[in-house]
């Protein structure tokens, strides 16, 4: 399950936007291990949005999942990778007060590329918006 750096929590108090780093495979193909995220804290969450939340059973752990639907008791969240687990199929609905923010953008760090073509390719593909409709997984669309 993607964990996020605790730096996310410290910047939340200062600014409505913050950065986070993804670790783990549960949001592949939308997000990959090592991706950086631009998160808006306190943003309105809609079904299909990628969100940052506290894990319901381990609240010092921050995770990123896709909000599927608002049910009685909170949000039903799923990872885009159905084989990774660690979502509402394991722990049920997530209370709304544990949802911290909405992910707007993912960007991939530069990994030592120095060749001009490699730098141009990275610059073209490094930053992408995380949209609820277009980046939704087959798992979400099948519901």
C-alpha cells in the first residue's frame, strides 16, 4: 500500500497544498513507486478522485487510494492495482475525518538522465494531472 512521507503532515498546517512521495504498488498504473504528488488539503472529494488519507487501523500511516463512493460510515476506497490489496476490501469504509486531501498532480523525479533526448523525454512525461475520469482504473469503471 502506498505510504506517504510524514513531511506531508507538517506542511498541511502551513499551506493548503503540499507534496507527498508514493511508496508501494497499490496505485499502479496511475501512480508508481517514487512518484511525487501535489496534494490539496481539505479539498472536496468526489467519486473517482485520488485521495490521501490516514489508514483506519494505523492512523500514523498515510496512504493514497481512489475514492469510489461515499457510503454510510465514510468513503469506500480502492487501489488501482487489484493485486496489491490494502484498501476498503480489507478494512471497510474510511471515515470522512480520515481523508486529508485530493491529489491533483503526479510528477516523476529526474533519475540521473544527462543526455538531451532523455531530459526532453523526462520533461515531456514527468508531470501529469491525476484526473478522476481519465486515469480511473478498469476496476473502478467495472463497478
